[in-house]
C-alpha cells in the first residue's frame, strides 16, 4: 500500500548496525552509548549536563576526540570523513562490524587504576586508586586519538589509515598500539605505588 511507510533502521554512516554490538566490560557498558543514529552529530545538546557525554554516541565521541588536534580543530566534517573512511578500512580488513571493533579496542585501552598524590604535611605520597568507568572511557578515547595523531604526523599514511590501524591493534590488545601501551604504563606505575 502507498500509505504504509517503512520504518528504516538508523545505521551509523548509513552502513553499520549497532544493534548487534555487545559491550563485554560491565563497568563501561553504562557509558558506551550505542543508540543508532544516521549522522553522529548531536550539535552539543548534551553539553554542560551531568553525565551528558554518556548519552552521546560512542562514534560521535571518537569524532570529537579526533578534533582535538591542531590540524582538525573545529573541523568536524574532516574528522567525520576520517572516521567514516577508517570504519570502511576496518570493515574491509576484519570482516567485522567496525563499531564492535571500536568497542573492543576501548575495552582493551581503558586503564583500571591510576596514581594520585596524597599530601601528608609537607610531603606528597603517590597512592594507587581505582578509576571510575566514565574516566576509564575518557582516558581510552583520549589515548586512542593521541596515538593516531602522533602516528599520522610526519608520515605519508593518511589519518584514516592510522586511525583504522590503531583501533584494530587496540581491539587485539596488541602492545604496539599507543593506547594499550599507555594503559599498561599507567597500571604499572599504579601497581608500584600500592
């Protein structure tokens, strides 16, 4: 019938379904938002709200973190294209849903404890503390994007290939990934400060 409208599922970048993506880390599951959206661009409607960033799509948070760098500052469309092309590369190489690969990479790059400084009188003592799940995710995203930026600068490879490589290495838990190496370093320092 002509009156019947088909309800089409929203897909990330019009290609990738998030309904089958699973988060294995129970702590991060609450903060990784996998609600389907065609275009991961909210226009900042969750800004300045408590835990507002946990309502943002994880792909949009990745795009926003790519925009941190000097080359992509404020250029959301360039960052959007870079992430979209990186997802195409991941899908071609791994034959898996790139959103699932991203989630696995974030789970492997999220540190569980870090060091803080306690002041006793005039001296400061390092102390290992557990990290909240929201901060774990923030650190994982930040390290992932910092690794991509450092890998793509002074390199002939385009940023989307560097981003795809970093996400795939992090998903495997490979130590050559910048974000996984940073996680191990943070946890090693925290273990020595126990």
